[in-house]
């Protein structure tokens, strides 16, 4: 099996490569097919997914069996400020990959987000629930999903949330750094979701691509919390003496008026995983503890 990974330098791309090379994730081993897979790891310096001609050239040279698209413009506030760039990366990029993958008969994994939902509700969101993004980031990621559905017949759209991994920038590392430099922090307490370890997400994506269970998936850590709860747990596990104070989204918006709107409730239910390949995602607190045990404090 040939696997082409875009956005390979990011936290998910890194975990995918590590699991294939070692043959195991933190929650279990992978199959011999995955262990023996040939990985083509590409980031923007070797494959700019917004350039259709370059996508055609590279994919026709590699002839992958599977394309896993981890490339994305994920800076939510930055997407508001530069909407054209967000559209090119989050919407046109997946379109380009899906079109060419389909010509080659390859499967495609499009990594998406909980931000495709409006945030209105109180029950974990299933794959069949209606989408209604409130930010440019969410809107461009949703259009990326739609392009993949339009142009590919062998797709897995995998929505995740509040992702963190050992490489790259994420909320956990940001909180650890701020907790070292400050005595107190204000963190939003009225937005609920699911912290997700990139290693767990990568493991499930690698399980999926061995099947023909095509469709839309939610893949997040089990259990839900607020950003305040998440930050408080990070401080506790990292031994920081920083007090985390809860604040409302409205208070945060008044402090940062140019920040993008976030969904108030975007907890996801991994229903499709349960009904197909099985949901082995860890509880968010258990996964975070292992992560914190493995990183330098």
C-alpha cells in the first residue's frame, strides 16, 4: 500500500508517520499491511495542494493507493483575516486532491472539524446532524468536505476536535507555556467539546483506510469538557502554579474583538466509528495524562 500524506509536518501527519514506522500507536498495534506501507510524506514545500497542476504531477508520479489530507489553515482567527487563503487551502486543496485521486482510483481521507456545526444544542452531534458553521474556518472546511463528496467515490471525511499532538502548536503546549510565565489565566468556560489526542486519531484513520467503509466520521476523545476544564487539567498534570479562572465567550470577545466566533457546543458523537470499525478512542483525561507523561514539563 502506498500512502501519501499531505501536511506531513503537522501534528497529525507526524503521528501517522510514527505509527506506520513503529507499527504501533499508544492504544494498540496496527496491521501488517500498514506496517509494510510505503509512506510519501509531503508538506507545502513539496506539494502545494492549492496548485492543481502540481497536485496532478505529484500524484501521478507517486500513484498512491490512499491520500490522507492533513493540510489545512487551522488558525481560526487568521482565517477571518485572510479569507482567500483559507478558501484555497481548506476548500480548493481538498477539491484538487479528490479530483486527481479519483482519476487514479485512490481513496482519500479528508480531515475536517467540529467547527462545521453551529454550536447550538446540548446533545453530542452525530454525523447525520445538520451542519451550519459560524466562522470562515468552519465554512471553508465544510466546503472542502462537499468538494470531496462531489469529486470522489472513495472518501472518508473524518471530523475531529480540539486536537493536540507531540509536534507542532496546540492548546496543551500553549497552556503549559503560559502557565510557566503567568500566575493567572482567563479561559472560556461556556464552550464545550472533546479534546483529542492526535495519536488516537491517526490510529483510527489507519484502520479506516484498510476498509471500504466510506462516508463521514466523527473521531474525538471520549467525554466532553470546556476549554477552562481542559486548561485546568493541563495545569494540574504539568505541575504549574498558575490559577485558571473561568470567563464567558462574551468576556473573551470583549478582550479580543477581532477573534472569530466559536461554536458554544460542538461535542461530537463517534456513532459511525461504533457502527463500522469500532471506537477505541480514549477518554480525554486518560489520553491527556499519557501525553503529559511523555512530554518535557
